[in-house]
């Protein structure tokens, strides 16, 4: 049986993990019969009518007959390369083929500990960009920010470079260095950032209680939606319930996503049962799939404000959209990243895997997020001086507004 896992992967392949963290749902197991894809049956069942593979095999034959240094040729790598080329021709950065070694990295990565620099990569209009530096990592400590454009990696231009190749250049063993040439909006010239790779342990969340004249507020920063995030959030929610806090600021800034089931589970604390968290749209007139809150709804009566920025993506956008559409929760900060497609991770024979786009997801009110993002209700930008002096006007605005919410 082939294991199929569904992910809302934020196509940003994670530099620190190398394969792509962010947003998703994982479905269960099911057997897969020989597939018919675009009218092409499994070749093991015979060549389908109307499809001519002769060009492929003739090219293969010519290489085998005429290529010099044939002793260096790895035919298995040729097959992987042919599959990768087929995937690249789809012009979908979210659909990716992983050979066995990359498959293992990907599956290890979502468990939360790995070596690298600690940031999520994405692509905007063909430009390699930082989606979010992860809290406490070399990327964060070096001062990288969401939206930074990566022009060079160790002096190699990123023009035309796909995310997988960029990941391979940036990730590496603890203690080694990588230099990124960065351009940031508002700068006149690009600057070099030298990062020392380290073991990356992604934190799940941070809970603080802030005392205001109007009462206590729970400030909960959620950094990612990993396998452990639902469990950690459950503990934090219980702490909130047993505290004096009656209001919550949920900080989803620089949260690149994770598992949809985790976002659905966390949303269940804030929403009444059976309220919609997200909608999966397969297009072509196919029936939509609704993901609803399953409770426990214990925080449903707490006034909530949500912080977002350019690094809020995928499952983070789902949770933010669900709270705004269902409860009218205000979003404060900057426009989110805009990751809105759904992928399945399919385990292929002999250790390879395929991450393929199968649908787009919508907010409960049917808003498309892909390439658009969520606009904040109250826009507050962070300036260079804010970062340098440790100020947080976005959080300050949230504290200002929440004191009057009932």
C-alpha cells in the first residue's frame, strides 16, 4: 500500500529543513491502483493508445550508445532527472518530486529538529524570498526579515534558481557558514549576511500574561503548526482558562504554517462546534470539502485579536481567516504571504515521493488566499528603526484595541 499524506504545503521549501515545511493536512492510508494520469496508464500495463514514448526512448538509446565516459552514468539518476523534468514542465512550484534521500529529509524535517539556518523560502514573481525566519535560529539572529530578496548564495546568483536548488546550497552541517546577498525594500544596495549553520529546534509557541488597567490579557505567539503544536496549544489553553485573563492576542506573525489538522484543532478552541475552518476547492465542478471545528470551544467567548505579517502563511492564514470570518476577529499588522493551494504527499516505490497540487483552499466565507493573502483590518508596518530598537508597534496596537473589547 502506498501512503498518501495531504499537505497544505507552503511551497516555500524550508531552508532549515530542505524540503518544505508549512501548511498542511495529512490524510490516512489507502491502496493505490495503477494510475491513469492525463490519459496515460501505468507503463507496466502497456503503452496507452495515442501516446508516443519513442522520442524518450530514442534519446535514452543515443545517450547509452554515444555518450563519452559512460562508466560515470547513473541510470537511476537519469530516471529521477526525467521525472523531475516532467514535473518542472507543469510550471507549478508546489508540485515536486523527491528522490529517496530528499523524501527522508522531508519526513524528518516536519518532526522539528534539523541542521540549517532556520528560515522558510518562497518565491514572489520569480524572485527567491525569505518568507519567515524561525524564532531563535541563525536566520532570525542575523536580522533576516520576511520579504527579504535573496540575490546570491555564496556568490552564486539565484536568477532562474528553483527553490530545491537554493535549499541544497543553503542548508548544511552545524558550524559551517553560508553567505546570503540580501536586498530589502527601501535599501539602495544589497548587503551580505553571513550565517553560521546550527541544529534547529523550532519552538512551538510562547504564552505570556500582560496586565493592563482593564484586566489581564493572554498573549500567545504560535510559531508553527507542527505535529506537537496541537498538544502544546492544549496545555497553553488550559493555562489561559485557569488564569485571570479574559482576552487573547494570538500572534501568527512569521508563522509559515504546518498541518491543517493542527490548525483545525486549534481553531476548535475558539469556534463553536461545526463552524467552518477552511474549504478545500478541487475546481472543475467537483464537490468542495469543508473542514469544521470539532470543539472544545472553551475559548469561544474570549475576545481575540490576531497579529499577521508577510511571514504568516498557509495554515496560519487558515486560522486567521477562520477567526475573522466566524467571529469577526480583527487582524492587525501586514498582508499575509498568500499560500492557498493544497498538496498531497504520495509515497512512491523504492523510497521516492511526489508532492502534487490537488486543490485550493478558501476561507469560511469563500475568499481565495492563493497569491493574494489576507489584508489586515488595521495595517501597522514595522520600520527598520522599530526592529533596531526592539519596538513592536503591531503588538502595541493590539493591546490598545483589545482593552476596549468585550
